[in-house]
């Protein structure tokens, strides 16, 4: 009777399983924080009154910070104490989240853009006169020195730098988590268990974006200065393009969660015994030998001496070997091909992910909070299910590198086809007089402020800079009560109603209601049906795309030598920060800062926005079409105070149309 035949069972709380649980929590926390950042992009843009091009740079600062240190952390970190490096990274991420929320406590209360005062006493019988024929606009064009000084401490100030730096710190802190964590699991777990472990971690991690987007949706409905201002004086709702939610509160919450996730890593060892090293059944041995043999066929021949070296080395020796390691890595054809594929994917979809809430808001007329909520409750669970399905398929059918590559390629091809179908699903532009339609209701997109002036409001001396939309009973939105030609108003706050609006007559039969209320008009009824079809395809595409995620990881892990795994997982390409600049080209109406100058965009040309958001080369066609539309408006070439961007040349007048 042999005592040695008894094989000790692995404890339910082995150090590898503790590391797996800690990795799942840190994946959750970093995704929680990152998803909340994505969901609050629109709120940050409005709070600091900055264009989408600058928002693209702020969002890209995460990848900038990541790229600054990722190659060094991935390479040197693999030789050092990996769990503690992950814990230090979480600590830096938490500091970055707190730094992002800091500007709120130094800024004055948010003052949204409005063309008139809505603050009439409740017991007052006074009526506002939006259309003032003798009103002079010269005073508001030249702000005083005190106004400019106050403006430095308000929404238009450069305090967005704190958000930029905080997001960059988050990028630096997140650097060691994925490459060091995944390589640690792969080093000390069984070969056939690695895909399932990674799928489980990614599935738990995908809960982070779900909670992040739901938190973003909830806070988007809460006014930014809650507790500091009287909410009765706020005349806009969360559906208004000027509304700013309590974006700062989410970064305090997510930063605390990230800080908690760092604790377990400080108590884990530098290395672990290989899982199942003491006991191996014949089946397990056969499976592992097959996987190792297949992996070796993908790896270039290595010098045997490199495997024998297992002694402590100095930092100087590590640094000396860094460049040769990079050369070895990029000589690997599989890795180089995966980097190129990643580059294409990033350019096509990362920008779309960042601006997807704004895309749903502008293209389908959804509120920012609803768009964020739907992404979190529909798309992300589909991604989680896709990750776990991909890992289960690999484990169930014991697929090697070739099988994993086939699964990943097939999933990518099908999901790409579904994404292409979504391009053709959209709604028409919202009917805004002078911007997307004429005052007579004829569809015509205009990028010129002069188109806001019509015969019906010419005698009102209205400001063309302000965005204070009203919805008339004819279903059309006007940029302000004055531009609607409204002669009087009743009520206070959000209940204010404007009467005798002369521009409303242009589209109505005599003796009908010529009133208007605050806010934009809802989209047409068929837009809701189109939105449901779009979301269905989006959810299906997200699931199929995620199915290929885990197999893609396995292809990379099995095609790279063991000593280069962390470095390979760390090398990546930053997403295009020019995405926001392209979106700015589709803006129809810019907001105005307190102290003058261009603020955040209030209304986009949804058709051009749609084409650019999908990262298509058709963006040139959209801009060319934009130029043709400007040419149809006439060649008045009146300056509007915006950046002059040449779009096309008018053959008749030989003048350039500009915005």
C-alpha cells in the first residue's frame, strides 16, 4: 500500500485563488472607474464649456499616461514583485480619480447659458417681453474686467487641466494590472485552466462598466450644484443640452472602490508553485504536452542558455536587456499581426465608444442619462456573456492556438458585419428653425448664424449667440424665445410659457395656438422604432465581438515566449484623440461662455455625426456635402465669430464658404 499515491487536494482558499479573486475585484474597480469616466464625458464638456476636440484629448490622456510607462512596467515588472506593483498601480488610480473631482470644489456655481432672466417672483404679475424692438446688444458684447475675472473661476476656466492630469494618472496606475496580472495567472495555473480563469475575471470585470454606466446615468439626473443652489431657480431639465449632472460625485465613489481593491495585493507572494505540479493525471499530462508542443511550433528558436538563467539580476542588467527584448518581440510575426489588427480596431471603434452617449443623444434624440443607462443595462451584460462563452468554448473543446484563432476571427467577422448594418439606422435631424429647417419648415441644414434671422423676428434685435430653446405647438424648436418672435410670457421657472410668437405663424393656419414652452421638441414617432432596432443589433454585435475576446488573448499568450509575455501584453496603440475634432466639424450651434467666446456645442448635424462616429472614410464626403449645403445658402460669407474652416469653393462667386 503506497502512501505516496494519495494526492493532496488544492485548498478552497489557495493563494492562486485569492489572487484570482483579487484580480476579479481590481478588474471590476478599474472598469467601474473607467466606464464612469466615459459616461461623464458629456457632463464634463458642458461644465467646462469646452469643444469635443478638447474632450477627445482629455479622454486620450488615459492612454497617454498608459503609453508613457507601459513598456517599462510590463518588462521590468515581470522581473519584480508583480502583486505589489499591481497594488501600487491601484493606489495611483485612486489618486487620479480624486484629482479629477477636485475642480468642482474650486469653481463657482454653474451658470447655464440663457437669453433672458427666468427668475420672476412667484407673486409678481409682471410679464417678460422676449422680443424687444429697441433692445441694444452692444452692452453684452463687451464684458467688464470684473466679469472676465469672475469668468476665470467659473465654467470656462482652464481647470479642466485637473481632469486631464487625473485621467493621465489613472492611465499610469492601470498599467501593471493587465500585463502583470494575466502573466502571473498564466505562469502559475494549469495550461488548460488559463482560458477559463481569464474569462471569469473578464466577466466579473464587465460588471464594473455596468455599475459605472448606471452610476453615470443616475448622477446625470442630479444637478451639478445640488446642496449649494436652490433647485427651484433652475429652469432646465436633465434632457436639456445645457444641463450638467453631479459628475464630480462619481469620481469620489469610484476612487474609493479602486483604493479598496489595492489592499489584497500587498499581502500576496512574488511567486507561487505551479498549479497541480505535484499531481498530474495521465489525461492532464497528455493535454499539457499537446498544448506545449503546439505553442513551441509558433515560437522562434531560443538559445537554451536563456532558460537556465534564473538568478537575481540588477536593474542595470534589466535595462540593458530591454531593447533586445523589444526587438525579439516585434520579430514575432503573430505579435506584429495582432498589433496591426488592434490598430485598425482602435481607429474604428474606440472613438465611437467614447462618444456613444452623445451619439445616441444627437442621432436618436435620447437624453444623456437614458443613453448611459441603456448602454450599461443592455450592451455590457451582452459583453460579459460573450467573454464567458468564449472561455467556455475553449475549455469545453480543448482548443489550441489554431482553434482559438479561428474562433476569434469568426467572431470579429460576424460582429463587423452587424456593425456595418447599424450605419444605415438613424433618425432625421431635429427640426430647429434656421439650423436644420427653414422658418417655413423646409429641410435645409445651415452652419451660418445669419440663417437664424428671418422676416418674422427681424424687428426683435435678437442675440444670435445664445442657446435657450423653446418648443412651439407646431412641433418646431426655436433657438430662443426672441428668435421665435414671442411678444409676451406668463408663469415662472420651468412653467414659463411664451405667447404671440410671430414665427410660429409661418407654419400654422390662422387662429391656432402661437405659444411656445421651454426646451426642445421631441423627435418624430418613427425615431423610437428605429432606435429599438439599432439597440438590438448593437447588443447582438457586442455579444459576438466579446466571444472572440478571450480566444484572442490565448492566441497572444501562446505565441509569445514566457519571458516576454508581460511586455507583449503591455504594448499597445493609443486610440485616436482626433475623433473629437472631427465631431466638432458637424456642430450647427455653439454655446457661448460667460465671458464671451465659443463654448460647448449645443446641436449637431446628426447625419454627419453618424458617419464620423463610425470612423468611416466617408467623413470627407460628409464635409463635402456640408460645403455644398453652405453653397446653397448663398455666398454672403458673413463672419460668425467661429473658427474659419474652408469647406468648398463656390464656382459662381469664387468665394469660399466658411463656418
